[in-house]
């Protein structure tokens, strides 16, 4: 069994990023939707009502690229305080916790084009100034961004640089009189570009100092190109930017000269976490719509919701929502917990916030990869439930299917983020921040004795607890063998890192789901629907994690060494018999009663 970090160090260790691999299931309670405060629920309900009543009702106009409407919607959202959660009170915001910020991201995700527009403004567009702006920049820009009077955009990507941000070619040279920086180059795929007032732009100063700048619309030499015609999120504005001797005031340099990577990477870390929250909103809506369609659509004189294969899809959809929702708000709670003792009005609060988000960079990448791919599976199932209607523009699921695809690309591709998940865990282990290598040696010893984990709690989720612990041990064992085989060249073996990242994700998901379900129950009986959701996920993830670890070992070892490890690995094959029909019916019955996902915070 994976060891638990002991006594005095436990509370601190529980807050460390990646520590879920080192603690037993349920060792440390965490934030769940059931523990949200009244204030958090109120903000969520307000945002959800706004999105349902003012955004979804105008989806046709938004999809037709009505930029004036998008700008007006941002202004209305600002009037409700929905743009200012991440901005301090001193600069016109409300300065609330990160859990509330993620709840707003979830609520605003009912329409892909609006979600991207909102997220680009409140997240990657505004946060660089919140976190890295000086006093004058914050005073000038943040109040207007908080109210929606001004709209923000973020310009990082170029033709030759995306995930490799520092490969940017846009250049900035300081003028002879020192009053301006002269920018030359271009940017691609910039959200909100057609109507934004403020752009955070990255350029190489003197050819090698990657630096951020605040560029205002109307700057001489700066222009916005035509709208791109996209597969999905068609209603959001996406344009290229051009800089031809654009003269940006020297005081608009953002952060430190040559330290633009700090801005870019920290913004991406938070963006990944918010993406995980954002897709939850879309997933819940499409589950609700698919259920309603299945109840109304008849074949062979029977509503198709009565057909087992349709119900199987609905149950799987609900299980993915439960998994992502649990992981996302667990991580948000960890960030907030790390900041609980910090005064929000303190001058160094933003520095503490950045450090807190950096602490959970592994979890943020998990949210991004898991969330984007779970959404892809869910909308694919939703289209299938709709049948031919799912291919027709009249039905919202057609748009949702197209909109979902971008999530696997932006905020760093899923390939890059899989590398980050494994790479950051190993980096922290090498630095001594995580006891992964010691735990991995313990796992190897246990495997040599054919010992597998045991459940600490003998209840309806005991088998799922064991499955979660087995997944952790698979990840630890695989990472140890990979490190021993490849050393510092491990990052060249991307297929191994990606396979192990998938095992880590399943371990985090199942650990979180089991713990949440038990927390909600307290000392009472476990909720049968929640148990069924966990078990459904466990049955798929257990097989998947074992198979991916085995594939990773086949890339790491050869010959007799491989055969020996595969034999030892069989100890962690945690499959447990179950009745798929019984689980399916338990979940779908609860969906039918609730009219959709049954555990919403609204």
C-alpha cells in the first residue's frame, strides 16, 4: 500500500502538488461541490442564469459573429460583477477566491463561442496585468476591464511558435529617445481581436529578451487582420495581428524585461485549471439535452431512452462529469487553502497566488487533458444519441461537437500537457519536494512479494479504493523504471511519458471520486448513485491504467527483464466483477429524476 506521510508533516504535505500519489485514498479531506459556501453558490447561480437567459437565447446571433453583441454581453456581465472576481477591490474588482473564479468559468461554458470570449477577457487577457502589472498599469486598465468598458486579448502564438512560446519572432527595439518600443512582427489566432481594446503582446527585445507588452488598439503601426473562419467556436472573434514599426510607450512594458516567459507560463497554468472547470458547464448541458432528446425521440414505439445502449451512454457521460467536477474543485480548494492565511489586500498577495498555482501545475495539466478529452467523449455520445438529428445545425449538439475540438489544442496541446504531467512529477521528486522515488522502491518491494494494496475502509467502495491505490502504484513503478532506463533523456521517450501521464490522471480521478463520495456520506450510508458513478469509472480506468503501464514497460525494457516485470505487474491488475446493467440503471434513474446531472451546485 502506498505510504501515508506522517503526523507533523501531514498538513503541509497534503497541500503539496502531486501529493495525491503519496497519500492513501481519503487521507486528507478536500473541497467538493457539496462544501461550497453560500456566496460561492450565489455567484454560480447568477452566472448560470445570465448565461442561460442572455447568452443561450442569442446563440444564433453570436454564431453569426455579432461582435457588437459579444461586447455588449461582456459589459452586462461586468455590471453583475462577473468579470471582476480575479481583480482586487482596490482596482474595481471583488477579489474573490479561485473556487468562485472556476465556478464562473463553469457557468459561462454553456456556449463555446461565449465561453472562449469570456475566458479570454477575464483570464489570459486581464490576469497578466493583475499579476504582473505595476501600480500605474493596474490603475489605468483594471477598473475598465472589470466593468467591461474595455475588452482584453492575449497575443502569444505566431506562425512558428505555439507551445514553444519563447521561439517567437516578433521583435521589439527601444527607440533612441527611450520613450517607446518599436514592434515588428505578427501574431496568429488571437481571441477577441476584432473588438478588444487592450492586448497583452509578447516580443523579443533586442532579439533575445522575451518580454510582455500592453498594446492598445489604435497604436500607430498596429493593425488587426480579418476574421478566421473556424471549424468550431465560430462566434468568437479570432484574427491575426500585425505590427509594422508599432510604437508602444516604454511604460507599457509588462513585468520585467526578458521575463515574459514567467507571464506566459503562469497564465497558461491557470488557464489549464480554468479550462477544466469550463468544460464541466458544457458537459452538463449536453448531458441534459441528450437525456431530454432521448426521452422525446421514439423508435419502435418506444422512447429511445429505454434502450440499454442509449442508457449506457448517458451513464458514462454522468460518470465523466462526476470525475472531472471532483478533481477540478479539489484542486481549486488546494489553491485557496494555500492562500487562506494571506491577506488579499497585501502587496505580495499576487506573488503568493502565482506560487500557489505553480504548486499545482501537475493538477492543472490533468484538468486540461482530462477535461478536454472527457468533453470530446461526451459530445460524441450526445451526437450518437441524437442520431441523424445530431448532424443537423438546428440541434445545438452539432455546434457543441465542433466547438469541443479546440479544447485539446489551446492552453498548450494535450501532447505537451501529458509531457508536463510526468515531467513535473519527476522534477519535483528529484528536488525532494515529493517522496516518489522512496515510495516507488516500496512498491517494487511489495511487488516482489506479490502484495497488492488493501482497502482501509470496508464499505461499498472498498474495491474502488484498491483500484485507485493500484493505479498510483502502477504510475510510481512505471516512472521509476523509466527514470532508471532513460535518465535525463526520458523526455525523448514521449510515448512512455504520455502513457504514464494517463495512468496518473486515472489515479487522481479515482482517488478523488472515492474520497468525495465518502466525505459526502459522512458517517451515514454511501449514496448508491454516487457509488455507481465511481464504479463505472473504475471499471474502465482500471483496465486502461493496467494496459497503458504494460505498454510503457514494453518501451522501457526488453527480453527477460521485461517478462519478469510484466509478471510482477500482474499483482496490480485490480479488476473486480460488477453488473454493468445494474450500475447503468442506478445512474440513469437518478438522471431522469433530476432532468440531467443530479449534483449541480446551482
